[in-house]
C-alpha cells in the first residue's frame, strides 16, 4: 500500500512537471517572437552645393546592432541639410 506521504510526493511532482513544461513553452514562444538583431553599417556622405557644381565626400560611418528596420530608421535620422563656411551642404545616409 502507498502511504499518504507517497501520494503527496507524486502530486507535487505532477504539478512541478506542469510548471516546468509551461516555463519551457513560454521561453520558446518568447525566443521565437524576438526579431533578429545584427550589425548594420550606416554610411553617410556630405555634398556641398555651390554655384559652380557640387562636391561629395565620405562623411561618417555608424554601426547599429539592431533589427534592419530600426537600423534603417536610425540611419535615416542622420540625414541633414545646412550650411557652413564651405557653403550649403546635405548629409545623406544609407545602410550598406
């Protein structure tokens, strides 16, 4: 015959199995819903425009460890138009 303690231990193990199984399933779902992050290089160029034409030079590089859509958005946020002693310029950035 089984004792009362044996029955309680078996019930505890059954509950623990359910808890562990639920945790594994939740972890799997969470991992599968995460977006793939990797390094994306954002290259920017600076173009000066004058009355005689335009000159384009490499300006800066940024590396984003993010999803592609977020990296593109962050890269595009670096675009600008302004002027300085060299004249009017625009900065254009794109993911490479």
